C-alpha cells in the first residue's frame, strides 16, 4: 500500500513538473490554464504512469537514472522507449503552432496532444516490432531443421 501512495504522489509531482516545463517552453500560464493542465495530465498518463507501474519508480532522480542508463531487459527497454518517444511526439507536435496558417487545429494544445498520441502509438508499434523480432529470432534458433537421414 505504501508503494501505491508513493506512486500516486510521484505522478502528481510529475504532473506539476510537466506543467511547469510546458509553461517554460511557451504554453500559456494563466489564459489557457485548463488546456495546459489537461495536456500535462495526458503526458503524465501516457508517459509517466507506465514507468511508475512497471519499473516501480517513485522519485524524479530514479527516473533520471533509469532514463540515462542502458536498459536491463526488454520490458525496461520498451517502457523507456515509450516514455521517450511519447515526450518527443509532444515536443514535435508544437512545430505547427507558430506557423501563420491561422487554422482551428493550430491552436494550443491541439497539435501537442495529437503529437503525444502519435508518439505513444509509434512507440507501441516500435516496441511490438522489437519484441516480436526478438521472439521470432529465439524461436528460429531453437527450432533449426536437423538432417534426419
């Protein structure tokens, strides 16, 4: 039960950290508080919560340590890959915002949320591809055809 509360508190801390980072990178602080807060919630749920659940991290320094170290196993690799690509998708989603097209979908945080979901989707596809390749190569190595004659 103690780990659960530590995980919940860490998720709330990361929500605040992601909100502050979003504001420091140019998101509206007061005028669009709800949109920025919801964007931070989406980032927390898609990027941070899997790290908390699977890698049992409950401190920002543990998170930085896990992200900077090489992965220990395939699950660790998948979770960190998902974390990094989801954040990259959110960051790349901000590219069309300053362009002078004046479209409805170009307002804050529509493109960043779309980039977050695309990054999450791409990370899951890549992780699935890596895992299935590893499983297939292990299967092929263990089931070589033997000459029975």
